[in-house]
C-alpha cells in the first residue's frame, strides 16, 4: 500500500532474529545502508545480543540511528504506536518465521522475510506456503547472492514508494 | 516490557517449532481458542504463525511463547482473568 500523502516520509523497520548466524549483522547493515541512502527512516529492532552486535559493527552510529528492543517493537506494532511502510525480518530459524507471520499480520502494509543460513531453502518454502513474502539464499559465509536480491528488492520497493 | 519471567509458569514443551507447539495444544486440550498474532497475554505479546492456538482447562491457560534463539515453548499458567479474556475474545475451535 502506498501512502498518498506527499508529506509522508517512508519508514522501514528491520527486525533482527537470533544473532547466532554471523551473516545477520552484515546483511542488516547492508540493508540499512541501502534504505538510508534512499532517504528512508529506518529503525532496527532485535534482542540485546543482536543489537549489541550491530552497535559493535557501527560504533560511531554512521548507519544506525534508531534501535529498539524486540519485545518493545512487537508491542508498538501490536498497539499501533508504530506502523512502518515496510518491515524486513531477518530469518535463519523457525522462530524467525513466527516473527515474520506476526509482523505481517500487525502492519498495514507488508513484511518481507530475508532468509539466510543452511536451512534457507526449507524456511523459504515454509514462508511461501504461508503466503509470506521472502527472498532467500543459502548464505552462510558468502553474502553475495543475498546482497543482490536485497538490492533488487529495495530498489523495487523504493521506486514504488517515492 | 514483555518479560515472561514476571509470571509463574510451567513449561510443557520446549525448544519446539511453532507447528509442533500448535499440534501439542490441539492434541492436549478440549477447550481451544484461536487468538491473533500480537495478542496481549499478561505482559507479553504472543508471537506466532496463524492460527495461534491457546488451550484452557479450568483456570489454567496454555499458550505458545517464541524466543528468537530458542524456538517455541508451550507454557501453562493459572489466570482466571486471562482465561476469561481468551474465552471472550478468542475464536473457539
């Protein structure tokens, strides 16, 4: 859904999953850079460990401006204190699918899963079966294939929301 | 915000997939309701893939609780207030 108000400044939410797979922090900062470059206000939510890794990777806050505790983000979405134009959910396990399904049900627009790790294909099939939008690559050490997909996705979304 | 540790609970199933937790609740309770994602129960907002099942037995309520790194737990606790809320607002199965 596009917001037709010309004063509306698009907002994005990046929802981080378990930080166990190192790829997540790199992908999150890569995604954040693309969004910020496009002038999108972007908030990152995650648990303490996930946010700690992001903070460590960007200690001076060149990219990361706003961070939010994961439970607080879900509460804000559920109680309509926040309604981003797009939410990207980083997924490498079953719990990530639950978060994507939840966010997808709570926001007025759409949520998109960014799926990586060794189980990426199976997780992506589950998401697709649940009609949850996603992009995926079996990325564990090499983020290249997923970077390409993320770039295309954000380019497409930003073009629709300018 | 949202700390499950503020309530007294029993864990019936741990580190499961969400699908497994749903099957567990469906199989073990005769009184089951569907709640929407983000439903507020106690001080937490329930995460899950719809349909999200909640089981009720007397004043006890059994529900899925998902953590990003540990999967989904099925938790049981006592709360007449939450039982009544689910019975009133949930969709009976």
